[in-house]
C-alpha cells in the first residue's frame, strides 16, 4: 500500500483526498494540512482549500512550505481559469 504522500505525487488525488481528510481531523501537522489543501486544489475545490491555505499562510513559520503553497494556489487558480486538466497541477511536498 503506497503512502499517502506517494498517492498525491502519483496523481491519485481522490484517494489522497480521502486520507488527508481523515488525517487532518486529528492532526495539526503543517505538511498534512498542506497536502490536504493541495489535494483539494487538484480536485478543483478551491473554496475548501482556501480556508486551510489561509490558516497555514497566517500561522506557519515554514517559509518554504508557504512558498510552495502560494505557488500551488496560483497554479490552481490559473488551471481553474483555463479549465485545463492535467497540466500544471499543484505539487505535493
């Protein structure tokens, strides 16, 4: 069984979304939240991703994570605008 990070990296978005949804209920780890937000973005659920992203951007001290998150948000917004699937998807950690 591949790890949840590998699922996200291998574009198994729905599977990773289910796992991260459960993990974030009992886990405050920033990387888990980041990957959950990324999974949501990949599924086109930007409103849900934004609440997690906003929390991370306000509270995280990890500048690398925040920069990756900003990049993923930009990609997700651009992707939604262009309605292209499979290109420039937000990246996992």
